[in-house]
């Protein structure tokens, strides 16, 4: 890695290679059985359009409440910078728990609606661009870059599924927008950039931040392996499950969602607080880590094969899973973010499956009513 980062140990390289092998084995198992997958049922275009329009209107009508909550959170943080205040409130404040939960859920909902609206963009471009603009604005105003990056990568994967080719103009456009989003948040939060610095200084600083994030995660993980650095673990794979279990009556300690001091030196001039996907899994031991990678390989390939058969819900979820694979250099976006994937599937299910489900239920109810009427007629005749 030159002089920018510390050298990786053979132990870490061995773990990474084994993880890739386990991922491939899981993918192979799903691919072997792909021929037995049933073809997806086609959805009514009229019903899909109606539900998608309703979701778009819901997102648009809820947005004013969202921005009101954002202002309340920023005011509680006592800062003149709106984005800094919201970010501080989300990460550190123990107050406004209900508002914080609503903000996070609406941010994820906006991404899910934007992803599904991209699938239905034909003849509805205005609706897609409205949903996309709202999703980007809703996520960027929280000071978080990752939601927008996940959206961009998801759209890239879904576009490939739809066209069966990589459109380089779209890739270039999304790459430019990603750099813009990264730079905007860096300037707003003063993370590696400063409004008082020159354009050249900020450009160099932001470029260093991008290098640190894209290449530093696996090096940071190696530091925890090679030098046994005592790092506070804030990426436990149980983070999404324990709150649900606690609501069902369990009394388990919830893992930390964020810790500001969780930084590690990755080179003579670099520090980072991202530790790659391996950091979350190796806590459970090497064998469990490899098993989890095999599960991921199976699930991602299963969704891919279903998407290739034309399943729109599978396309939606695969977009997110593709983003998770790319962003695994930063952190785990599978088990830690399982709630994210579940919400995307729920939105897609409502668009593509709910109308047919409602029709079947109505049909069963009518059939039951007919059966009851015939039974009554028979009783009266006897």
C-alpha cells in the first residue's frame, strides 16, 4: 500500500481470502438451485402505478413534518449550523427519542420509495425525480453521507438489471454526484474541509478523506488483528435484533450505535473509524465469520437470480445488497442493516404484491359469502 498506509499482515490477508471463498461457496449453492425457482407472478401495471403514486404523495406530504422535526433536533443541539446540530442530536443526544426514531425511519422510507420509483420510471420520470430529490435532501440534511451513497449504488445495480449493460454516462454522473455529496457534508460538518480554506486546499483535503475511507477500513481491521488494539465495538451484528427482542420482553443490553473516539491510525498521516465488514463478524470467531459470509453469498445470489427472472421486489432488494457488497470495505451492511433491507422489501411488496393480495382476499370473502348463502338456501328449502 505504499507509504500512505501500514502494511497488512498475512493473518488479515488470509482471513480476507477465506471470506471471499466462503462468499463464493454460498453464491454457488444458490446458483445451483436457481433453475428450480418459480417464475414471478406479473403485477398489474395499473395497480402498481396507483400504489407507487400513493407512496410518492405520502413522502411528499410527510416531508414538512420531517423538516419540522429536523429544526427541533437542531435547536436542542444549541448550534447555528443546522446540519451539525441534527448530526450531533442523532449521534449523542439521549433526548427526543421519538423524533429521532421518526427521522431515521422516514429517511430509510424515502430511500426505499426512490429505489422502487426508479424501477417504475418509464412514463413517470417526474415522479421519480421528485422522489429522488426528496430522498437525497432528507438524508443529506441529517449530515449522513452513507444513505445517499447506498441509493446511488442501488440505482446503478437496478439499471444494469433493467438494461443488461453498464451505461458509462450514468456511472460517471452518479460518481460525480457521490463526490459532490461527500464534499458537501465534509464542508458543512468541517470534516476534512473548511469554508475558510481555498478551493485547492479543500479539494486536497477531501481527496485525502475519500482515500482514507475507501482504503483505510481493512487496514484499521488489520490493526485490531495484528496489534490487538482495544477498540470499542460499535458494529455488532446483533444491533438490529436486540431492540426488537427487548420490545418483546427480553432484557438485553443494546450495543452502542456510535462512539466518537473509535479511531485507529491506519498510516503515518491517516486515521479512520471504519473497520470493514470483517470487524463485525470476527468477534464471533473465524468459523462463524465464514459461515456468515456463506449466508450473505447465498442471499445475494438468490435475490440476483430472482431479479433476473423479472421479480421487481427482488430487484429492489438486490440493489441494496449490491450496495452492501461495495460498501463492505467500510462496514457491515447486511446483518447490522437488516432492518434497512426489510423496509425496502416492505415498500416493494406493497407496490407489487399488495394489490394482488387484496384481490385474492376479496375473492375468498365473496366465495365465502356465496357458500354461506347457498347453505342458508339449502336450510330454508329443507
